C-alpha cells in the first residue's frame, strides 16, 4: 500500500478550503445585477386560496416583480414530479397529485409557496412579502398518517380518494400465513418510525441567471445530482430544453438525501430570472428549511415474527403506513417500498416474508429519502423483532441471531434481494469481544448501586447500497438508470483530471477518488484533481446518494482507467519501439518485458499529445477516456452494532456509555474517511432514537420548527465510539467496495432502543426516547427487578 | 428585521431619558433574547438603546453580607468571578449552566431577569436567594419582581442597574436541561441563610418562577435531602409541551430539589 493509495488514511484535500472558509457554496456565488427571491408561504396546513392581491406589494420599494401560481400557469410551467412508478396490489399505478411550484388555488401544508417577491434586497423582499394579501378559506387538515385513509378524513387532492397514493405489497402472503399458523412463537410489535428533519448545515439555495444573448439559463444549486436536476427541470417541468440549461452544484454543505430532490424554489428562480432578465437568488433560512426540506422516515408499522420452538425464524410479516406528506417528492415513492421491504430479511434466513405498504398524503411537508432511506426503517423492524423475540423466548439475543444467520452466499431472500457476500458470524463475534459483553453483568450491578439501570442492545443490520443495476431498478419502476459515469483526462504533463458524475457534499471524493487514480497510475496523489458538479463540464451522471459513489462511481473510474492504460500502452509501444504486447505498466512506469527499456508515465502522456512518434492513421493522439459503469448487483454492507446505556431511574435520562460498531464495507479506500462516515451515521441514528422528532400540531403547524424545539444530536450526547471492520469483498464491482455512508444511521436506532428497553424492562417505548418518554415508560410498566 | 434607530448612551440618566422620549424603544443588553425575535420579525422596536457603554453597570462586588452584580455583567464573567466562587459558589453555578460559550459571553444578568423567560436560570437564583433588584427608580424584592411568563413589575422607562444577592451559607442550583434549547426544562435553586430557607423553581411552572413552600417548611426541620424524601408537588399548574408533561415536570421538581439540597450541604 502506498502512502496515498487505496487503504491509506490520507487527510482530506478538500478540508483546507472548508475549514478556512474558502469554500464556494451557492450563496457565495454573486452575479452582477443579482436580485433576491422571497417566498410568501402558507401559514395554514390546508386551505383554499380565495384570492391573492399583489398590488400593494408591487409598489413597495425595491420590488421588481411579484409572481403567483397563476403566472406560472400562464407561462405553462409544468409540475414537479415523482420519478419512480409504484403499482398497487391491484395493478393500478400510484396516484400522483399535481405539484405546481407555486400553489394553484389551494395550499396543502404550512410553508407551501404561494407567491414570490423578486426584490433588490432580502429586506425589501420581506417587507413586500408582508404586503401580499392572501385570502384563505381554511380547511380541516389531516396530519396523522394512520388517520389519513379514514372515512370522512379531509381530502387533500380532489382526484385522489382516501388520500391513498398506493397500496403496495411484496412477498408471498399465502406461504407467510401458513408459516404463522404453524409457528410455536409469534412476536408482535407496533412501531412508529419517527419523522425527521434533515438539517444539513448549509441550507438549500438556488441562483438562476438568464443570458438573453444565448437564450441560456444557468442554475447554481445545492444539489446532490445536478444532471438529474437538469433533466427533470427541462424535460418534465419544461423550463427550457436540456441543452440550454446548465446546472452547477458547487460546494454543498451536507445533503443526507434532502438535496437529491428537485424543489419548487429552483424552478421559480429559473423562471423568474428569465422574466425579470436578472439573476435571481434564494437562500433558505433555517426556519424555511424546517418547513420545506423534504423530511425523512414517518412510518407506522405493525410487524410480526414467527418462530419454531428452537428459535428458528419461519416468517415475517409487516404492514406499514408511510406518510409522504402533501406532495410526492422526487423519489418518495421508492423509499417505503423497494428501499424498505426488500431489506426485511435482515441478516437472517427467513423462508417467507410478506409486507404491505400504504402510502398516504397528509397536510405536512413532503417526505423522501433521508440518510438510509427505507433501510433504517427496515433494520429497525427486523432488529427490534429479534431483540423482543429473544426476551420473550428467553434466548440470549446474540444466540438467537446466530441460530438464524445466513451463512451461504449467494443467498436469495424472499424479497428480491440476492445477497452476494457477507460474514455475519464474524461481525457479531468481533462486536461481542470489543463490547466486552461478558463483563456486562458486572457493569450492570455496579450501575444499579448508583441508581442507574444499565442495558445492552444489539443491531445486526444489513443494507443494500451501490445503487443500482439499471435494469433491475427499471423493472421495479425507476424512471432512470442508476449507472455512473467517469471521464479520465490525462494532461500532456501527466497530471490527471477525473470528471465524475457523482457529487461530493461532505464525502471526501476529491481525496478518495484521487487515491484510486494515484494507486492505479502510480502518480502522485497531488497530481490528480476531481471535477464534479457542473453539467457543462461533466458528462451525464447520476449523482451521490445511497452510498453509491464508491461502489458505482469509482467503478466507472476504474473502467475508464483500464481504457487509459490500454491506450497509454499503445503510445508507450511507439515510444519504446517495442511490440504493444510486450509493454508492461507498473508503479507509473512502462517497461518492455525482459529488457531494461522503460518510459516514465509523463513521457508517455506527453507523447500521446505531441504525437511525434506515430501517425494518426495508426493511433489517435490524446489520452482521455470515458466510461459508463452499470453495476451487476446492489452491494450489501452489513455489521453488528452494540449499544450500552445507563438510564437514570430518577429522571429517565439515558446516557450512552459504550458504542461498538463492527462493519463490513468490503474494500476500504480511506479508513479515516470511512470512520468519519460511521461516526456521523451513528450520530444521526442516535439523534433519531433519543432526540429528534418532527412534531406537527393537529392543525398542521410544525411545533418543532426551530433548533429551540427540534433536538439535534450534539457531541455531548455521544460517547467515543469503538469501531472496527470485518471484510468480505463485494463481488459485484471491480474494487470490491460495498459503501459506508448510511450504515451508522441504519444500525443505530435499533441498538439504542434495544439497549434502553433492556435497561428498563419494558418494550413500550417509542422514539425519540427522551427522558420524559423513558420516565413515563418506567411509570407505566412494572420494571423487571434490577439484577 | 425591521428598521430602527440606534442609541448608545453612557449614563443611566441618558438611557432613561431616551427611553422616555421613545415609547417604542427597547433597551439592548446582550441581545441574545431580543435580537432573535427581531430577526424573526416578531418584535419591531422603533429604537434600540444600547446599554453596553453605560457606566457603573458591570461587575461583581462584595458588599458586606451581600454580593452585588451589575445588570450588564455577562454570564461568563459572573460564572468565573473569583469573589463569587469564594463567597457563594452556588450562585456562580447558575450562569455557568446557561447556553453555550457564545451565549455566556454576550448575555447579561439584567437582560435575563428583565426578560423573565419561564425557562431562564437566573430568575430561580434571584427568588431562591431573596435578591433585590435595583433599578434607576427603586428597589424591588425578587418575591415581588417576577409576575409571570415574560412579565415583571418593571415599568415603562425603568432600567435594572444592579442586583443584590444576600450571601447564603448553603446554596446550590440543579438544572435539567431542555434537550433542544439548553434552557432549564426544570431548574431548582435551594438555599439556607440562617432561618431563611428557599426553594425556587424555574422552567416548570406555567406562571414562571415560583417557590415551593411545602419543601421549604420540610427543610426548616433539617436542611437535608432526606427531609424532602417522599415529598412532591402536584402537576396542576405545570407547563406542558412536547418535551415534558406536567407530571414529569412536577416529578423533576422533587428530584432536582433533593439534588440541589444535597449539593448545597455537600
Ligand atoms: C442559544 C441560546 C441559548 C440560551 N440558553 C439559555 C439558558 O440555558 N438559560 C438562560 O437562562 N438563558 C439562556 N439564553 C438566554 C440568554 O441568557 C439571554 O442572554 C438572556 O435571557 C437575555 O439577556 P441579554 O443580555 O441577551 O438581553 P437582551 O436580549 O439584550 O434583552 C432582553 C430583554 O430585556 C430587556 N433589558 C435588557 N437589559 C435590561 C435592563 N438592564 N433593564 C431593563 N430591561 C432590560 C431588553 O429590552 C429586552 O426586552 C439563551 C439564549 C440563546 C440565544
């Protein structure tokens, strides 16, 4: 392993600019003549708009224009769309409501954009926005997903009965029912997977500029996938043809999924900039972010596990209601279906599974993918069922898992996924050792002496990453392919630019991708630069989410590098006056087999461009190759996390006293970055389990609309993590990478709740397990005797 | 934020004069309660009268059997005051528990008690020690000063100049932090000064800071956590929100009172 190659803990290249304030985020981009967009948003969750009067606002100082949904309709700007088709059990397609970028006659959640003021400054825009008179006829709202389908519930979209988007299912209902009928033990659980607000550090922003001379639009945007944004905005929303729109996603300060989607604000900025013929910028403030970023999770589930007398799993079934909010966001339909139910087999041999999912509209912000997207919900169902089953059957929870682990690969689960590699016994074993589970009893007795209840919780999670084989997702309803692209440009001086269709917003691609190139071409790490996030520079690509950039994005780079090497060998053959078949390439040097003749990488690169040693008829000059890589399967990161907690009996407050994470991510490019991803993921998972929860009032006001009420995890909420790896390489991509970005967030919630419920002796505990919630659970239950 | 004019007087008299002439004006201390509501466009003062350059409003002073703290003294300076830590560390605990370093380096004691946020920490210390609030017009005892959520007996044009705390031999503060904001979900200040025993609670009551007479009575027999065992207060009148039910707040009052007394005698 070289100092900067694969497996080296290289410091992140990008951090210098980030930590010294020299990053370029969308809001940092300033264009001449720039104006500011200020949105007028609905204060009501559900209301008819009787009238909008913008006349007073238009007269306010500094106001350039005030636009409404009626103007949008006049200009024939299309709706936002959801790009993944799901069919209901009965074969009917999902019911997607219209989603105009500015409300058309009706608002469906608090924060719905009703009008936009384009002004010289934000202050002037805000003054004017207060002068826009909207006359609302307030309607009853429906907030609780479990009540959305009820008879007499308020109808959100007139053409969609019972607020039901689809009633989908997966698996074999008959076989599952038969297995349950024959079971010795059945575990039943009711689970609410709490709604989360993403809260990326950088709020969303959009800056649109119309160039009248060329009839071209440019959008700077906080996007995780600028090409997808360009495609949707041009082909579906119809702002302008694809080739007349450039989307630039510069430095982006965190996304966690929330910046995958195409939102009303960027559409409005583009449209408005063409209307006012000046650049239009919008930067969300934190309050707007709480209201309008797509939220995550929000499932209500009943789940059951059937077992035989020996604790062997026979079947699993689950019925979930998924809240998709007021409108279907870009990929919302796929999250509670193919990203969720397909993982319900967990790490276990489960002969039959049946899952039903109803997706519903409510008068709340749209819900879409958020770190883990569907997989945390699945892992929570499976790992809570396992722990509760172990307690009910009086089997050690580690032992119950061992009895049911999948040990032979490939393994076809009953829910589509075919696991191709893994070693679940290995990660559990290592976790048991590192967490000193043997010593737990002693620690628990010691804690009891200080008025503390100690508990231990496991989470043996699995996820599907490396999203995704295009043909497979196409057959499941995806509107796009999920391959990735790369172009490798070797410069005449031998330095290299890699243009990737992935997009980094915290992941460190500028470092890890350069490590791959450095290792493969034997050139210094600093001679490689990574270009991403600009549709004018980079070939079409699918962006970054679903832990795909390593497994899919880097595989595309590997394929492009293969082509580079092949071409470079041809050039080297001319330079070294040898047969192409005799050229060997190693450590940045071309040699003629069996001789001491060699040419350095830089010589060959230069010769490719000066083209003095060969004629064009034999070999094209230049050294630049492109590849589009489509994976053969998902990848399956998996592992075992063990959480140890202490609960203060008097206050119900939980302290996480120990965290062990053993993960199998396949090949690790940069262990430091991977460890950072694990830390961040666990922090978000602990946030969900202990602290976070978006709460709406019955009327649909977001009660947790600021940092004063929405509890983000802080450093002091977390212990120092003990992390480790076990490795089985993914056979589905050339590097053997599985992906690490979401694992922590997927594993953590179940580990925390399993630990607390172990400590307090009752399963009756919902997330977030605040001190009040734990104390109340203790009051409701007769706690098991403290050992 | 709406537009406003800005004044920076150098004496209390000047500040009071400006307040008198601008009925829609607001005093500006650390700005950590006022500026956020202005940014959210929920407050629209016509003018801000900045107290940061007013003479004689900063510092912690030992005066006989009391400690006087200037209204413009920052939380961090009170928390780190060597004088205070020596004569009454229990009071220094209070500003030390407020917010984060940024908040502690800007926010002031005067701003905190004038604002009387129902979850703020200082009101518990004022009531829990029987402090006297000294304004440009009069002296007000803490028991009369706090009149409910975000409300005090301060009149228009009245400026808090300093606060005088009698030194209690035994005094301590126990705070259960609101998980999101870091304010007091419940905070209890307990003190014993001769026969004057006080237990003051912030964060819990729907009417702001209050004293728990039943606990004080029990502690008169013996100032020890044991005296409070089995005692509780009813949930009626407690705040209810997504972070804590009235029952939970009432329960925490008991737990924290015992812990505060233990710390005070400890
Ligand atoms: C993130 C954050 C966390 C916080 N956490 C806590 C916490 O844990 N505990 C806690 O107790 N507080 C907390 N606070 C509040 C903080 O302590 C404030 O600083 C304090 O409440 C107000 O003091 P200030 O000096 O900032 O006053 P300002 O915001 O300047 O003023 C507040 C009000 O008091 C008036 N006022 C100010 N000075 C005087 C005076 N001398 N006479 C009369 N009226 C006056 C002003 O006109 C205004 O109406 C937090 C604040 C923030 C932003």
